[in-house]
C-alpha cells in the first residue's frame, strides 16, 4: 500500500488532477494507492473531479479538511499559500497505522512507476528528498553547517514514525514562528533548518525541478518533473510545458 499525500485549493485542483493522472497512467506495480488530499477550501465540483480521476484507476481517495488555527497565523503571499505548510503536519494528521508517506506537490507530473521511490529504505532518517539547485544562500541564512545540504520539499518520502516520535512538526512550526526574518521559502526553509542532518538524499530524477534544466552536465531521465518557480505550464509558459499538456489531455475535468 502506497500512502500518497498532497495538498490543494481550488486554484490548484486541476493541476492536482493532472498530477494524479500522470501517476496512475504510469503505474505498473501492484501496490494499491491511497491518496490523502489536504485542503481548507475546495469546491464540491473540484472534489468530484478529483475523486472521479482516482476512482477511474481503481484507487482510493480520502479528503482531509484542515481546521487547525495554527495555519491561519502563518505568512501568506500571492505565491505562498497556507496549503504549502500542510506537509509539515502530515504525520499528525494521519492514523497510527500509517508508518510512511510519500508527499507530492500539485505542480508536478510523474512519468514512470513510483514503486522504486516508495521502497527506498528510510529507517535511519526522518525524510528522503532531492537536493535543491536553487538554494541561493539559504544554507547561510539558516545557519546550516558546512558539509550539509538543502533539499526541495516538493517531493518528500517521510518516516512518519520517527517524525512523530521526535515531534518534528512542533519543532518546524516553532522555527517558523521564532525566525520569520530568516524565511524565504517558509515551509522548505524551516524543514531544512530542523532536519539538515536527518535526511537522505535522493537521485535528482525523483524531483527534477525547473532549476535542473540549467544544469547542462546533469544527464538524467526524470521520473518526476516539478514545475517550480512562478512560471507554470498552464498559465505563463514553461520550458517543459509539453510534458504537462501530454497528461492534461487525458483529464476529463468539468
């Protein structure tokens, strides 16, 4: 069983539908998938559209409304929404039977089966992720020591048991509230500040971001393409937009 978690609102509901379609179209393993959708505001029509996609591939969806007041106290901008923070609390939102989860942002597509990623052994760490190529001095601002790296939080394989045991959610929220002046990418910065020595680096193919396009020496066939940054393929264009629309065409959206 793959426990897949994502977070959305009405603006990102269709991109979520495209992401899930890409994942299911390329699914070859026998693992059943449960998709947990975290949201505060999501129309009934968008819920129905998402549910229809998941059901059409004979998988299961669970919608989890977020009501914790802590999320209303966090910084938001046009680019940073409260949904970005939900990943921090994932282990506290799911039942005790869930030991590991895969978190995926909405603004990505999955080009191959994800079972290899799911089977990654993370017994000795809190999370597995891909190093960011857009750190831009974040390590210095966050006082991350030399020799450690900074990861992108759009694809996270989370060891839920260790996360709960060490109260990581509380520590990350405390960092956000205590050091607002240090934060540029609030959830990602805080996760890195707390977990800088507790994460397992993954191959870039598992989170090939817009920033990776600029690295001519990186020869890899991405499994997950992540449309990071302000430019998205569905509105202002993106160099990998064709990859998105390949799956958008397969989505029946009302």
